[in-house]
C-alpha cells in the first residue's frame, strides 16, 4: 500500500502523464507507420506473385491447347468440365482464340465475348458482371493461338484483407505489451522521484541533513545536489544566527550592566557632584550600547552572505571627497589629523555599503590612534583593481591575530579602548558583497622584524576594476 502524499499538490500538468502520453503516442505512430509500410510492401509483392501465377497458368494452358489443336482439329468451341466439388470459375476463367477470331476453348462460366482486344498482349483490367477482373493475354510462338486468362480482383483483395487483419491484430498486441512496459518503466522512474520528494517533505525545520543520493538516477543527482547545497547554506545560516544571537546577548550584557550600576549609584548619590560624575558614566554606557546596537543592525542587514547586487560604476575618490568634511571634523574632535590622498579610481560599488565600510574603518582608526596622532585615507588605481587604504598610528595588530579580527565580537586581550568587535567583521562582509579583498598590514611605525609591538595598522580593500 502506497504512503499518502505528505504535502498537497497544486493543480497543473503532470510530467508523468505527459511522458506516458508522449511515449504511448509515439509507439502507436511508429507501429502504425511500420504496419502501413509492411502492408504496402506485402500488397505489392502479393500483386506481383498473383500476376506471375496468372501468366504461368496462361502459358501452361496455351501450351496444352496448342498440342491438342495439332493432334485434333476443333470445329466448335470446347467447354472444359468443372469438378463438382469446386467452382473454378470463381477464381479463374480463360479463353483460347484462333487467328480468325474464333473461340476454340473456354472453361465453364466464361462469357462468349473476349476479355480483351486481340491486339492486347500482357496484363490489363476488365469488368465482368459488374466486377473487376485481372486479365492476362498472350500469343503462342506461331501466333496461331491467343490465351486470355481472367482472375477476379476480389480474390486478391480477400487475401490482402486477411493479411491486413493479421497485421493489425499483431500490432495491437505489441502496442498493448509496449504500453504496459512503458507504463511500468515510467512508474518505476517516478517512484524514485516521489521517494526523494517525500524525504524532503517529511523534514522538520531543524532537520537539514543531506538528502540521500542512493538509488537516484544520474539525471536527478544535480537537483538533489542543489537541494543539499541549499540545506547546507540554510544550516550554516541558522548556526550563524544562533551564534550571532548568543554573542549579541553576551556583548549587550556588559553595557546594560554598566547602565544598571550607574543608575543604582545615582540613586544613592550623596551630592550633586557625585551624581554628575555617575551621570557622565551612564551616558558613556548608553553611547556604547547604542553603538553596539547600530553595529548589530548593520551586520544583520549584510547577512547571510550578501550577494553582489546594485553595483554601479562610480569614482571612489569623488564619493570620498563628498564626505571628507564630516570625517575631518570627527578627527579634530579627537585631536587627530586626517590625511587624504585620493586619485581617480573608477570601480563598481554600492554607494551606501562603501560609506558604511569607510566609516567603520575611520572610526576604528580614530579610536585606536592616540591624541596628536594621524589617520591616513587614500584611494588609487593599481594593477587589476582599485585600492582603498586606511592607516593609523595606533598600537596595531600582531600578525598572528590579523585573521581572527574579522570574527564577530573578537577583540585583542590587551585592548583597552571600548568597542564592540564588529567593525572589521562589517568591513569583511561589505568587501565580500563587492568581490573585494581585505588585507591587513603593519603601519609606517613598524620597523623591520617588529612583532607584537608594531606601531600602526594599514587596512587595504582592493575592489575589482570596473568593466568598460
């Protein structure tokens, strides 16, 4: 007993029924054409055999009549007797004529008039008693006697009809067997498809294991592999979201705890000076929580795996120049210098995403650069693309840690500057959306062989060159 379909199907055309109809229709057409060709070929062979038999019979009768005429002269037409158990005239009539247009021999039932004019030699058609007859006429070597043999066309048609019925009966039998075989084969193939469909349909939202390829035909493997890849991406996304939620909850706990502590202290403040001090701390905690939420919202918009979309050809230097005043003012508030060196750099970018990227890079650089330090922003064309560079004179990142800083919420163990650990993760996601590459290096203050104490950090984002 077959299992019920676990999910409803919409009303539409059926691939199984269509395939059955096409195969059965093609089988009927091919067998019909084959039967017709066989019948026509057999009919032609049948006519040739009947004509050959008629001519041989005629020559035999002519030879016998010629011999009889040489030994016995015939004065009146002789009618040959017919066996009482068989009506020969139903199938064969013949006449033998002399040169004087006088009938010498005939069989019973043969009319007195000739089947064909004496000038005819060979095959022809005539009508006798409203029926069509095949006639063969031939003279002997001395041209003293002419034989005319007639055979009814109905005789030939009767044999052809019996042959046609046999062909039709055999063709119907073969078509029936072929139809059953085709139906069974199609059902067997679609059973495999239904099995895979049922396996996918019975999955729960958390059951994202790969669909089994065991027993699946090669033509179905690309679809099943695509489904498995989709399951893999969904599984990765779910794991990513679960980790993201857990990390976000963990990171938000710190500023929220600080806010709660400051509120409790404010409530127990003994004077206005003490209250103002803790109000300032409360503002810092709120700012940190706000920034963390903003970063989380930005990161959530980019995940999972932002696809390359809405990229237009723009000059990166023009885009940066439009927002330089805001970034310079930010650096001045932190008593830093923003140096800018931008050359024309056409590439395909998403304006909003690139601004978020640059803002995160500059924000990181400004927060880790001490007062009086400098931050450098540049863009230029290089071999194979456009390079955006942000460098600072801060503490830098050890070479061993440069791969891990792209992980969410990852921060160096000795980092004293407040932060969420999401800035470079956002940069990496936006770079992936543009097909760009992010490179980290030591700043200008790092000497040869400098390790964990290297001064400064250089972040380079290389965008693919714009296609003309």
